[in-house]
C-alpha cells in the first residue's frame, strides 16, 4: 500500500444539486494497487470511465 495520501484535482468550492462533477484522484504507485472509491453523503458513487 502507498504511504502517501491520494491527491484530488479539479474540485470547485461549490456544487449545486444536479451538477456534473468531473474530478480526478491520483495515488502513488503501490503493490498491491490501492483501491480508490468516491463517496457523496455517505453513499458510494459509481465511477464512469
């Protein structure tokens, strides 16, 4: 696992309900690979790639 924290890029100070959010989460190389997940208001977000 990586010893450094992931970096989140592309955030805005405010989002309105219904806004499309486009952000990137990057982590340092690690073995085994880190598992990155997004959560909003306590619910896991299904990531679109």
